[in-house]
C-alpha cells in the first residue's frame, strides 16, 4: 500500500512531463494517426457500384471472457492462446461479411491485457484489406490500476482501397475526473481518412465516445463529431461515419435498468440511464442517412440491438451506427445479431454485434 501511495504521489508530481506517455494530444493530429499495410497488397481493378461498410467494436479480442468492468468476474488479462482463438473467430466473421471499408473500435496493438498481440496487423494479414489507419484512445506505458499495465488500444479504419490524409481528432476529456484519473484514462477520438476509389474520394470517419461520463462529456463529444461532419458536408465532400456512439436511438422503449447490469450502484462501471439522451442522436438522424432507418427501429427496437454485457443473455440496446451524406442502398442495413446464421455465433465474439450497410458508389 505504501509503495502504491508513493507511486501516486510521484505520478502527480510528474504529470506535466507525461512520464508514462499517456497524452496523445501532445502529438499532431496527423502524427497520431498511424498507418498500417497488409503484408500482401491486392488491389481490385474492377470497382463495383456499391461498397460494403461495416462497423464493429471487437472488445480487444476478449470474446466473452467476463472482465472486471462488466462485474460478472474479475478478469483483467488474457493468455496469448485466448487472444488468438478469439481473433481467429473475429477474422472469420469479417471475411464472411466481406466489407470494403471496416470501422473497428477497441482494437489493441500493444497491450498487456491482450498478450501484446498486434490485432490490427493480424486482421490486415488475414483478410482482404490492404490498408489501415489507427488512432489510439488509450495509450500508456503503464496503467497502475487493476493490473492493466501497458496498453495501446483504439479505433481503426481498414480499407481495400488506398487511404491517405488521416487525422486523429481528439474529443473532450471527462471533466469530472480527478487529474490523476484523467491522466491514466481513455482519451477518445474521431479518426478520419480519405478513401480513394477510382476517381472518387470518400472521407471515412470512425469514433467511440465515452461510456461512463455523467457530466455531459459524451454530449460534448457528439457535438464535436457533428461539427466535423457538418464541415465536410458544407464543403461538398462525401463522408461515411461509423462507430460505437454509446447512446441509444430516439423512441427506445427500454432506456434504463438493463437486465445485463451486474455492477453495484455507484460503481465506476454501473450501467447508465439514457433517459436524458433519448433525443441526442437526432442531430445525426435528422440530417444524414442512417444504416438502420429510424422508422424501422421504431417498429421493432429489439431487431436492431447491438450490445449486451451478458454472454448468456441477448442483445438489449443499440449503441452502434453508420451515417452518410451520400446514399445507402435501401433495406441493406442490418445488425449481425446472428446466433447461428451461416455457422457464426456473433454473441460469443464480442459484447457488440457488427452493423453493416451498402453504400452507393456510382
């Protein structure tokens, strides 16, 4: 205990010089977006009329292990065998969906919790993608709490087509957190890159907003994202925005007291009430096309749920979205809730289900 207190005191005294390399905002936006390529590049010469777009929070290759933040168990670390088994299944599902552009959240590239497996390079080398950009949302040489240790986890944009001009745009930090907590905590971002397909350029954006803030930080982050896509739209450029927005759509019948919440009241990871956020996503839904139209969601909320923390339950809320100022092919948006469809059980792959849609290219 004394050693831990000494560590905290030393950390406080050294925050100004960032001793654990946590402050990603010290880097420029372009430097903070890291470029990856597959080991073998294979460019399609025949460009289709549509693009298959997918967004998926893959839970850092954790599958359905009960980690401490879900309050079902107290696991923190995985073995390499566990990580590779989970990632092999993730790759099979990605290959089955065959996206042209893939937005991933919670992908680890250098973390103790996932046995230091570079999950982004693994996916690139074992799927049809050629290029990727990565923007860290949690990077530290050493996180002292819960035995987490070294971590580098974030968002990624993967593409079969050429990527360029990437930026990691920082989003608001959680103001209510104490300084030492904020220093070691996640630093959310909007990852942005140009996708060049023939003579057309589309701006791809991927994000993952705060899950547990109660001080309005998430709303600030969503407003920052909206400001960025509005600017792109005003310039007459095409964009596709995907990600884990960590809030539910309007007209959601269930918005609090979810059946998968096992964390005690007052816990840092207690499942939040979305009562005050029931109109928040309208800022995007009312202005841009959405993969799952609101009218469809209104008819049957449960068909489009994309999250649950209970591996023995079923999806119980929608947190994941894809938007565009272009056009999606009518009736192609879907949430991959499949428990056994095509031999895939997405319930065991992550606490989030993938969302896909076809985008009109020509």
